[in-house]
C-alpha cells in the first residue's frame, strides 16, 4: 500500500485538466483568396447576378446565384464601392509559365465559357470568371 500511494500521487500530479471555455469556436470554411476590389458594374442573366470587380492587377466577373438566401446582417454590394471578396477563380486565360511560347494572339480575345445549371456564362474582355464564397446573391457576409 505504501508503494501504491506515491504512484497514485505521481499520476494525479502529472495529469492536467483543461478548462473548457464558454466561447463556442466557429471554424471558417470559406475557400478562396481574399481580393480587395471595386465593383465596376452589376448585371444579371437568367438566375445569376454578374458582379464585375477590379483592382490594380485583377479583373473578375463573379457569378452569384440569385436564388441564394441573403446573409443575416449582410452588406449589399453596390457599384463604385470597394469590398473584400473570397475569390475562387474558374477561368484563367493567362500563359502558365515562363517557358511558354509567345503566340501572336491576344489572350483577351479567347472567350471561355462555363455552364451554370443550363446557363452559359462567358469571360468578357479582361474579366475572368470566378465565384466568391462570401457572396450570396448580392449580399456580402460581414466578418
């Protein structure tokens, strides 16, 4: 019994309890890259909004479903304002590397299209197709 007592004390001292916090951890599962961009125009086709955004080096045509529920306390995007979008790029017409050969064609002239539930949406000018995980309809999720 005398040998069991020090072992029991050693086990109790080595075990730590972890305090459970009262805050509930809400993980963020938003995919995409944060892009701060200005909304240049908003258009629509069938069941989709087309939000054209641009900054100094990137131009995106964000496709957003009209039938999605708006975010509670979300911010409605407006033309001429800057917002941070979580961009998931769909098309990319740029050359992929340094070793690619120069072709005498303007990559902006190559149109790429994607189908969104029977609706075909294509790239325009320098705008690449994208979606934004924090955009629902025309409402942007507040952080």
